[in-house]
């Protein structure tokens, strides 16, 4: 049963990889057709690259590293801020900025939790 579930996971990862590559190519084609490159487009492409890196990491270690989804979340939130209209509630900008700060702090804590200086977690789990 474990082997079947593992195979289903690997097929799903391949589907995610193929879908991400297709989305990346479509985004490049859209930029080529419109002859414009906006910051939101670049951030979206960066998200695609991070998803591809997440797939590569999963394929190599068979585990999802926690930092990748956090970086993707920060990039997605930054892209959301850029795409906001001028007429939206300014409080939304503050909420999203606080969310980015919280995710960034979580990323730093996770990255340095095994540091000998912080002395937070001495386990040897493979989630970085």
C-alpha cells in the first residue's frame, strides 16, 4: 500500500512539474505578444521557478522542505500587493504586509532553528 501511495505522489509531482512548465511558457509567450514585461509578470515567473525547485527538492529527498512553500507564499503576497487597485482599502495593504512579515520571520526561524547560536531545536529532521 505504501508503494502505491508513493507512486501516486510521484505521478502527482510530475503533473505539477509539467503544468508549471506549461504555465511558465504561456507567460513568456504572453509577454512576447504584448511586448511588455511588468513586475507582476516577473514575480509570477519567479513563483513558477520556485515551484519547479520545490518539485526538484521533493523528487530528490521525497520530502517537502518547509522553506520552499514559505518563499512561494512571500512572493505570491508581494505579487498580490503589486496587483492591487488604487481604490482598494489601504488596510488590506497593511494586513498583507503583516502576513509577509510573519511568513518571513517563520522562514528565518526555520532556517536557523538548528543554529548553535539560537539553540532552538536539536533534532535532525529533514525539513529544511
